[in-house]
């Protein structure tokens, strides 16, 4: 088995090191990760500047680009094989609900998925790396189970996994969840620069709005490992009927031929 690992916190982040250490003896593992922190870069690709790949002393490759750049480069030119699995993380902080739209951790995994490879995004719920060893151990067990249960090799899938920061013996079961929702983000924070200009810092993510039973927020709050299968199609399938009528209405008022 061959596994490509990436992340969004950068190649030196404890989470990617822990993930590599947890997986390195069960597969041929390659790390291609951003040089710097690229959290909240989603699926961004770098189109207007060249990308360079360097190899760190520990063997990890790092790229002056985004998480999606890393996976894209790895799959389209850097590696001379096609990985059986792409894993991303372990992220420093939750990627639940609306976070998945912004997340570079999910973006790296999604890039693997878009290239037809089963892909998993792993995140720890809290941002303090506490019990990272337990999270990495669970990630290892999950990948081993996927191999044992023959979940790799079929049609591709994209799995979002959030692990509470708990010691192994307090972590609950693997629970299938839908994404919850967050409130809108906190307002931007402004500061004066030394030259008198106003600077803006993007505010913190909003608190959970929909954390009902069945959501990732709910499961992780109960100590469970939340897994959510994701898809890329953003079409609002539930409301296509309404929009068919609305499109006709718009069209009739717009003088269409
Ligand atoms: Mn991150």
C-alpha cells in the first residue's frame, strides 16, 4: 500500500509528523506538505507563481504553496506511482460544519478525491495538540481497518474525521455524522499600523449553531470520533423544483428568444 500524506499546518507541524509516524510501518508513505501554515486555504491552487519542492532532513517534501498544490503536484508529476490513499492532517483544530468549506486540511484530501483516490482529512477538535498520540493511534487503526475491510481500491470517497482531544481510553466510538452548522464568524478585528493605516484581522470562527444529535459537533462533544462522508457537488438538489419555476419566471421577464 502507498499513502500520500499532506496537511495545511505546514510540514513542521506536530500533527503531520504524528500522522507519518503512525502510518510509516503499514505502508510506503510519502509526505508532501506546505512550507508554511496554509490553514483556511480550501482548494486554492497557485497559478501565478512557480512552485518549488524541497526535501527536509526528515525526508518530508515541502512546497511553497497550498495544501491542494502539494497533492496536485504529487499526483501529477512528483510521484512516479499512484497512491492508494491520500490522508491529510492531523489538523490543529476542528474542521466541522462550515469549516469544511474553508479548510485546507479538507482541501488537500479533496484534491486526492478529485483525482479518483480515496482520501481522508483528520483533525483534532481542540487547538492545543493535547493527546495527539491518541489521535494518531486512532488514525492508524482506522487506516488498518480500511485495508482489512477492503474499503480501498473501489470507487473513490472523501471522508472528514474529527477526533476529540482525549486520551485513548476515553475516546468513544467511530460515529457517522452529518455536518453541523456554525454561526457567522466573529467580526474582523482592526488595528492601526505603525504608518497609521487600518489593518484588518479575520475574526474567529462562529460558535456551533446546529449541533443537534447526529452532527459532528454533537458526536465530538460526547467524546466520539466523528466521520462524515463529503461530496463535491454543491448543487442544491432539494430545491431544483423551486429554481426551475424561478428560472422560468426570470426568463419570461428577460425577453428571452
Ligand atoms: Mn490547519
